[in-house]
């Protein structure tokens, strides 16, 4: 059990700790379904097993992140997705669950910073914004060059007209 959890901790880019104390079984099932759609596994693991697995994975001491009834959310694709989903879900469910920390690429991240990831756009949106920012200078260059070419064509046309007259 510890070996399997250690392997998951090593292979998953982002693991969120969430205190789900006070969440009913039906709401927990609903949350799991929402997370599953985002390719996020939401698993309840004994604290001692989590501590041992984190130690073996070389992550460090996670005891402070394991507050209340803690579940682990393993994000495989978008590291910010669990933060966004957990925040949206907690807004409708009396602020439950609460993000208590994060392991991001093997580094421990405090709860406050982990929660800030919820305000960031998704990876796809960020990529779109980056591409848009990269295309703007090219668009300006293209329109500038098109303007120069248009002026050149107009000048050549006027020379042609003058020569034919």
C-alpha cells in the first residue's frame, strides 16, 4: 500500500490535501464525480500511510498539511484544476472541502498559495493567451509590410500612368 502511494506521489505533478470534514457521503460522491471528469483522483488515505509515502518519495514532512479528515486529490493533467474544482464546490457546500496544502512537482506548497492557484486560468486558456500575445507583434508587422507594399504598388502605378501620358 505504501509502495503504491509512493509511486503515485512520485509520478503525479500536483497533489492537493483537502480537509473534507463535514461533507456528507452523497456530497463526497458528487465531488469525486466532478473531479473524475477533470482527470483528478480524489482518494482518502490514512494519515500515517501518507506521511510514510511522502517520506519515501523524498517530498518531506507533510504532517502539517494533514488536518482533519484529509483526502488527496491527484492532478494528472492541469495542476491548477483541483484548486478550481475544490473552490467552486466549497462555495456551494459551506466552505467544505478546505485545501490544506499542495505538493507541486515534489515541493510542498502552503495552503494559502495552493488556494491562489484556483484564481489562475486553465492551462488551455493560458496557452491561448500566450499565443495571442505572440501573434500580436506578427500581425502588426504584417499590416505594416502590407501598407508599405500597397504604397509601393500605388507609386509604381502612378509612374506607369505618367509614362503612358
